[in-house]
């Protein structure tokens, strides 16, 4: 496990954050600019010293202010990738990578040089200098250098924030590859929920220096505190689904959500048995009090209402359980009354295939 409990006051800002997450996977620190994400990762890296705190990674205590224990940054063996790659400008890409390798002396190898070069597609860049690289290429080299130091934990502080949309799309697949192929735990800082959706397994939401929600992304995606930060149109429900089969005639893929629910969606590269992550936005969910007939909607799932929470004068946030998987729908108060919706009552959730977004997520 990764266990963090730190507090630091700087001027008018106070960070008092605690969270616990599995080592396996990617922990995303998410929140508005200025909420304390970078301060928190700097405390984890040892670049800042907290007023009070404790840090445990994989059963080893790297910081315990009460016991007077505080590993120096170089002794924490934590890799750090910043917003800008911070490469040595006078060195070639190969020499920058070698610098990371030299820092690994005495450390158990978790990844080899050739694997890093292959994983991040760095071979064509090895003899070039940083000034001749694109922003995305520099970030890939920065990732490679951090990995070759053989860290126990990799910190990534908004590594895509300085890149334009095209360069972000260039780098994201490499980050996904790292998550899939390495058992190295990662803490990923971002204020872009789309990045979190593609990369994170565990989500920690920060607001004004405090953790306001934490847990598996599929659970936290339904937390109203997250919706309050990014807006209802950007989150919705995030479901883990198993691919059942692809219908060649329609081009649609059937996936299982929860214990028995099924969705049809577009996932042309998915194969039976694979897992995908499905995003279902609340605005795209229609509720019915009976099984639909004669509609173009391809997805109709039977469920039960968990809760109905008024949102302002008209809308109600309705949480529906589909047999272990949960989604959210925004419906009017009038619709709640007309359909006689109530917690525990049966309901049908209708979702258009074209509105579903799926991402591979083994």
C-alpha cells in the first residue's frame, strides 16, 4: 500500500492531506489549480518537509516526523517527471538516459535500458539533443530517464500540461503502455479529467488542500464532490466491463457490466475476454418505468433506484444500480413524479450506443 498523511502550512495556504491506495496501478491526484496537488507530490518526493507527516510505501516508512525519521530525496528512490522534461540540454538523449541509469547503482533492476528504449520508442532519438525534440519527445525521454533510475514509485506532475492537444495524444499511449506493462506504482497529477479517465485506477480528489474523495475511479466518478469540480457533463459514471462478443453485422460489441447487465457499444478492436472502461454521461441516460419497445436505443438495462437527490429547482440526480454497476441520470422533478421513481423501485435505464465512450483497460 501507499499511505500518505502530511500537513504543511505556507502563508495563507494549508495542506492537510491523507490518503491510502494500492501500490498496483495509477493513483491520480485530481483537483482545480491551486488545490495542493504539486505541493503534495513534492512532500512525497522529499523536496519539501512537512510540519507533520508520515509516508509509507510498500511497507517501508520513508517519513515519520513523530519518530524523527525523514529519508533524503535521493534515498527515497522516487522517480519524478515534471511538467517540463528538465533534460540536460548539452547531452544527447542517450546521455540523458545514461544519467538515470547511473543513479540506479545498487538498486534492483525493475526495467532494462533496451526495454525503456523500446517501450517509449526512443531509438530514433538517441543521438539527438533536447533542443531538436518536440515537447512530446522530450517528455518521453524524461520518462525514460526516470524509469532507468529504477524507482520504487514514479511521480508524474502534470506531464502533459505544457503540450498542445496533438502532442498530448502522442504521449498518452506511452503512459498507458507503462501502466499495462510495468508493476511500478505511479502517482499522476492532473487537472484534466480525460487523462484521469484513461490512466487512473485509483482517484484522490483534492480541494483547497484537503482530500475530499478517494477510492477506485469507478466509485469516485459517482461522488458529487468530483462532479462539483468538473461539472456533470464531464464525468458521469465510469464502468469496468468485460467484452463478450462482437457482432460483425452491426459492428457493435457486447460487454458485461455489473453481474448481469449488458451494453452494446463501438469497440472495433476489442476481443472477447478483454476488459474495457466505459464512460456513461448522466445527460445521456433516459429512465423508463417499463421495458422499452419500438425505440432506436440499443441499450436498455433493468435496475433499481438507489437515491434521488434534488439539484436546484428542476433537476434531480438519480443513482441507479444495474446489479453491481451504478450509473447516474439527471431527470426533472416532474419526471420523478410521473414515473413514480423512489429508492428501491425498479427502473429501466436507456443509453444510446453512440453516446458511450469505451477505452481499453486491462
